[in-house]
């Protein structure tokens, strides 16, 4: 039997007042939610920096093994399709390169 594996549910995007609002459902697979950080990520433009917006827990489902909805909003001047939710380990000393195997990207 393998270790529990976190995964994503549906991603919903709504736009109003020049903001894109993202909601994503996370299935932690037995991993403590305090050990995870859910982020919205977009690659940088030439000469710019990547956009990394931490997603905030909104609601949970107490009878569903820790399933949690996370949300974030970003300026709608950039296409919503540029953004991808990801899950990384939460640790104050962690530096997370994009190619790290510990990042779980939403597809």
C-alpha cells in the first residue's frame, strides 16, 4: 500500500470588478493540511517575476477526510488560463524550485 496522495478536485474561476476569483477543492489524502501550502502560480513575463498568490482555506467538509476548498483572487489584466494551482510543503525554511518533485501541480 502506497503513501496517501493529495490531489485536486474542480477549479472554478469567476471574474468581476476586474478580478479573477479562483476556488479549488483539495483532497489531502491523509496529509495534515497545516503541512501544505496551496498557491496560485503564473510564469513570469520576460523581465518580470512569477506570480505566486497563496490560496486561503474557505470551507471544509468534516466528514470527508479533510477535503478543503481554497480561494484566491488576482488582477484580471492577465488571462486566468495563465494561472495554475499547486500544492507545496509548508515549512518556513523551504525554498521550492519549480522542478521540485514535491510540488503537486493541478492539471
